[in-house]
C-alpha cells in the first residue's frame, strides 16, 4: 500500500477515535490489516471481514464508524 493511502487510513482513525468504545483494539486490527493489504480497497474488504466476525455489537459499531469515515475521505 502506498504511503499516502496508509496516512489516509491512520488519519481517518485518529479523527473518529474519540467516538469509539474500544479504540486500542480497533487500532491493532487496523495496523494488522494494513500490513496485509496492497491497496485501500483490499484493506477495506479485509477489515469488513474481520469486523463481521466480531460477536460484540459495540466492537462492530466501532469498525463501522471508522469505515464510514475512511470511505468519506477517499477520493471520488
């Protein structure tokens, strides 16, 4: 993944962090998924898959808050 894309992901996370119940857990998931992804699209799909496997709805909501912000910031 390009450095600009990684920065976009991290900036998006930073902007929603105050609204998350489990920010450190989501940060770990984001960093792990970033390392495995070659593009933003692959990152989003990988993160969506990981989030869907969560049982706790609060953790799923944290992931959705982040993904919504990331999608909003992506160039059209």
